[in-house]
C-alpha cells in the first residue's frame, strides 16, 4: 500500500460537524418517531439535538443523548488541497456497538466498489480489508468490526493508512489518518 502515498500531496485535517450530526441524529430518530406515532399525543416538530463535541488532538468525539443513554462516536476528516484532485476527502469514524468497536470510512463517490478499501497501521501492521456497505449523497461507506488486537494497534500507532481505488483506475488513492489523540478519543466511546 505504501507505494501510492505520493498521490496525496497536501492534506488538511478538519472537523465535519454537519455530517457527524447527521450520522448521530439517526441514533435518536427511532425514539422520536415512535413518540410521534402514538395516538392522542400532540405532534411536535422533530428537533435535532446538537451533539456535544470534544477534540483530542486530531480526533473529534461527538456525543448525543438518546433514549438508551449517551452515544458517542469519534471521527477525523481529511481533505486534499491539490488543484488536480480538489474536493477529494476521506472521513474515518469509530464507534461502539455493544462490546465491539466498528470503523467506518467514508470516501468520495466514483470508487470501485468491488475491492473495498484496505487499511494498515504504521505500514507494518496487519492489513485489514473493509467492504462497502452503502453509498449516500456524500460518498460511499466501507466498514468492519475491529478486534481487540486491532484496537490496541490503533491506540499504539502513529498513522492508519487507508487505500481505495477510483473506478477504472489501477493506482489507488492513499490517505494517512493520524492516530494522534486516538487513545483518549476512543476512551470516550460508550
């Protein structure tokens, strides 16, 4: 995977609160919809709760109160600041589902869905494949569960290299997602 690093020249990290709020709002939506469908109750417009966010170096954690308690997820967004690939981005999100951690990576539309994405911690760790699970207006999402060993590698690593291919392209796009602040951010996941 390391050979394609030169494809990305200038990368800027930055939070993407709007997409994060949209993803977290889905966690609270079923309870609100259920309340609105009960007969005899006045219907109230749905209010989207603003997530509470905390920044841990290069990671942002957003939490929202739901009917089942507080839910949190962490994310990092990368954007290319290159004239030839302006607007290309990647967004990595980690959250808990029960006792398991899940990583989801949002990449731009136009990717080759067949091979999925490939990830590796510090160019020396175990390579992890993730298949695409859906495409939305903002891009396509690949995801996988993370084992305890993979979470430990992420917590102890410097960078997570993520590679994906555009449709009809041989050379993959490669992003290095910083793991600075990953451990502190992941400790906030509930």
